[in-house]
């Protein structure tokens, strides 16, 4: 430690914490004439605040620090950078300028001049701006975060935002939107709990100005727990609180502000415990000062920034207790982590989850290692800059100040940093685990369907046999049976299988990947190679049967197949997973059909919310035909739920097929907001509707003729006043129909030619001549909206986005090593 007495002292640098500035994002669209000026300033670096700089001590002692630390692999982030930047310098050179938030009064994406205020106001105000905080957490531009906060507040769904509000979110994907939504909820949770604690402390009379400021500065639950720990019910109080109760707080503050007049001997009370000696008085002052340092925002920001530049590692070792009395099998599972050390910046998410599981099982002990160089530099900065006294300090008082800083670091700040590092690592690992689960689930849901085939589903088994189910191209159950292929009756059962395949003209077998899968595959492959099923050219594929057993005994399955044995229902489900994976898999709870990483160790609430959101995203982006889809599928459309889906089905059964999207507004419980969210994802088969309306129109003519003969007037049928809209078969949202019709008029097209080659040729010719931006400007809309309209008009009838995703791998024989060549792609299941 440096000798502080011999050094000249500067002016006071112990800066009080100022009230937070109201620097909420001003989401304004810059004028065109200002763009050139703005671009010149984009590369200017913001000035680093003086109190946050790592100064001469680092330069003087860099060589000594290199001996006990490894070089940092990341660039430091300035914690208070946002406060010192001008609004026009808040984004990088490759980011677009701030955009205006589009309101519900301008759904098509036209430029908006006045939004009636651009501040994002939250229910619970804090000393930090939620837009800036959200941007720092998610690495998303502030203007996008501000837009998303408003969009989520207006109860817009992720599928709706991702497809129809692209210009407001800088074209973010659905996964990124979910990440922002989760971070926003976490920040709001912190703000809500903070204000609850403030009200509680205020009611108890414990709320001081400094405590209020410290609470309002908290951004994470860990920080909030750190500040509120001494005030929780049942707490014995901290050393600092006990010292304050003894009346030593004035002495601690005097040491920093007016040390020349401080006399610690005057606080000695021989009969009072804690004040009986000068050593006890000094210890009390030290505890109060340590508490002040540990709760100061600038001090914590400095140590966090310092840690970002240093080699911080997480270490795990075999616990002594587990090595003596633990289960050897469980201990061996964590062999990789018995002597493990890794930089927290480089450690993988699965390693964090494994370490946490080992620690929870008391097999591993885990600690975060922060090098001594961090402590030395932090203590120097505190004594010389942040908490430098206003006046000259006597050697004894300087010793108290140094000891207070060291005590604050060792007893309060270091444990806080360890908790923060562990919490951040765990949170990131859990989120990645959940996101991986979601990606795998999406891959399953968006598997390309196999249309127009009669399929035989096989649920393999040994003792209880293999369950068979043959379904038609329209998913109707044609036949079910049980065959015993692996109990010496294989040849006899082959005759039965051949008869079934020939009777129903079925040439595709779908085998579940459960017990006895490989044996069943070998059985069918052998028969196929021998051309046993001739003249049929039979092929087979293997599909995941995850969740099939759970679904077979569910209420949905009982309602759908009431007369079928549960064991046979699983075979039906396996076949339908190839015919239409999305329609079948939505019947099963998502966590039963996906593959995740440590899925039982992560937050089940977060897992369920994410997986439900992924299902909603997939169903919505694929779209559903409103007149033939099931109630279960409808539930997962953006903006709908179980009750609204049930009401839609009841309306359809009572009034007949829906003719156009506008009729959705007549459904009970489906208001303007629900209609806005779901309308773009619901499709209408135009040929079916035209046929239905034609038949209804003819029937109406007959009714009117009979009525005229009987001299009675009849009310026109509901269909007579409603006409089908060709745009309803597209992904174009009803709010953009006006623009779509103007675009059709502009290119000389007809709505009845949607999806035809003539429409594609006309669109291409106009785009080549005018360009997308020119057409968008002419139509007074955005490029994103125009592109969506063009996609809707040019996509062929019955277009399905799943055609670009994975397809089932149909085979005639088992793949062996000899069949492999460079470029061969195999699918499999990780065990």
C-alpha cells in the first residue's frame, strides 16, 4: 500500500450522487438535410467520465499486474457512456437513424409526423432509462428498443411484429424479439420489486435519502438483494447498522468531509460495548465507511469495469464430502469438472449448467477467482480519487480509510461480484438452453409435410407387438392392427402387412424411433430389398415418437379417437407426424416433443413461455385454412386462445364456412385487437368459397321463387351480401389491402390473377423499371410493407413456407458405412 500521508492532496473528488437525468429516448426521425451532418459525427468517441477512468496507477503498475493476470480478451465497456453522449451519437456508423414509432392510426407504415410525445414512460420510474438499459443488455439499437416497448405494451404478438412491423424493429427475427421481451420483463420485475421495497422501508421509517438513491440505481435482482439485505425481516443487522446505532455515523462522515476536526477519543464510552476502547471506535467507523463504499454506484461501476479488463475465471473441484461418501457413478459423471478452471468470457453455456448441477448435488465446489491486481488497483483508486478526503489526514485516520476500503472490498464487494458473475453466467446459460430447445422445436414443427400419400404408421415394440395404423391422404384412419415381428412370427406377419399395403395402395411406412426401432427398420428393409411388396415400390422413414405415448392418453386424443385403443393412437400420431407435422405436434405439450440442454435445470416458467411462443410463431407463419383447420391448431394462432378458437369453430358450425376475413369480426370475443393480430395468418381457399357461394346463391334463388309464388318476402341469405376477397388467400394484412389494390392498379394487374405467372411478370417488369423504393414512395408506404404485398401477390396458390425446410428421409435399405461418400447428409438422434 502506498504511503498516503506523504503525498499532496487534491481538491475534493468525492462526488455526491446526483439525481438521474431524464434522458429517455427521443424517437425522432432526422430531417434529410441533417443526415450528412450526422454521419460526420458517428465515429466520434464519447468522452469517458473522469471518475470512471483507470488512470496512472494502471500505467505505473502494468508490469507488476502482468505477473498475476492473463491478458483480457474483450474491450471494456464504459458504464456511464450513455449519460455523456448526445442523442444523435447513440448509434454506430452502420446503424440507421432513429425512427418514428408507428401508431395504430397508421398501420400500413406511412410516415408519421406527430405521435403526441416520444417518451417511453414506465409504471415504476428508476434512476436509469429503461430504453438505454434494454439496449445495453440485448445489444439492440435504442430506437428499436423504444419501438418494441410500445409494441409490447399495446399487446402486439411476436409473429405480428416480426411480419407486419419490420420497419419499426430493423427487421429483427422472432428469436431476437423474444430475447428483448424477456429482458424487458426482467427490468420491469426489478423496478417493481424496488418500489415495493421502497414502500415497505418508508412505512417502517427506515428509508433515508442515500438508501433511496441506492435502491433506484439497482438494475438487477442481485444488486437489489445486496442493498436490501440488512433490512429484511429476521436480519440481525449489519456491522455498519450496529455502529450507526452506537452513534458513530457522524465520525465516519467527518473523516471524509472534515477530518481536521475529528477526534475519535471523544466517542469512547468505557461502559458501552462497542465504544469501550479506541480500537472498537475505529472498527465501528471502518464498518460504516465500508458500507458506504460498497453501496456507492460510481464505486461499483468502477470495479465492474475493471473486472471486464482482467482475467476472471470460474473454478470447480471435487467436494471433500462427496469424494468420501458420494455415489461413484454420480461422481464420475462430473469427472471433467473435478479440477476445472476457465475464463468467464470463454466458458461454454453447457459447462456452466453442468457445474451448477454438480454443485447442487454437492459433488462439486465452485468459486470465482478475481486476481489480487484488481483489489490493489481498486483500493488505490478509492483512496486517491473517489473517496479522497477534503482535508489533510493524520496517519491514524489514513490507516482507517485504507482498512475501510480493503474491508469493503473483501467483505462486501468481492462477494457481490462473485454473485453477479455466477448469476449472469447462469442466466445466460439458461437462456441459451431454452433458445436451443426452441430452435430444435421449430425444426420439428416446420418439417416439410408429405401430401397426397396413404401412410402406414408403426409404433415398434417387442413383447406387446408393433402397433400399425393406416391413414388416408386426408388423415382419416383406414385401419389399425397389431403385429408381432420380433417373437418368431415375422414371416406370418409379413403376409398380413403385405395384404394391408396392397388393399389400401400404401407404399410409405413411417416407423417411430422408440424401443425396437432398429429391429423393425431391419425387418422392413429386408422385405423391401427382396421386393416382397411388389408391385408396390415401398419406402420407409424414421420419425421421432417423442410425446406420442403422452398424447395417446390425453383428453384431446380421447375426443378425437374415442373408439381406439390408446396403444393404437400412438401409431396414428406417428403416421400423421409425416403427413402434417405441425398439425399433429401442436396437440402435444411442447416440452415433450423437443430436445434441449439441461432442460430440467432451467426455469420452467421461462421454458414454457418460450416454447409456447415458438409454437405460436410456427403456426402463424405457416398459416391455417380457417374453414378446415382444427380447434387445437387455431388456439396457437397469434391473437387467439382456447376460448376464441372454440367460438370460431362454433360460428363455423352454425353459419357455414367463412367467406372472408371481415366475418371474423362477428365471432364472439374476437375484438379489434385480436382481429388485427390474427387476420394476416388466417387463409381462405378461394375455390372452396366460390363453390360454396355458388351453391348457396342457387339455393337462394329457389327460395325467392317459391316466396314470390306464395306472395311472401324472405330475407336475403347472409352469403348474398358477402363476397369473397382474393387477397384473403395471401399473407397480406387487411390493413394493407388498400395499398395492395393501388399496387395492382399501378401494375395493371387483377386480384383474380394472384399467384399466376402473369402476375409475376407484371410485378417484375414494374420493379425493374421503378425500383422498390420508388414504388413505395409513389404508394406512400414502406419498402417492407410493399415487399410483403409483392410476396403475397406472387406466391402460388397453396404456398407453404415449410417446403424450404427439412424433408423426411425416405429409404429402401439401412445405411451402412459403405454407403457413405463425401457430402452425404445423415440425420440422427443424440443420446
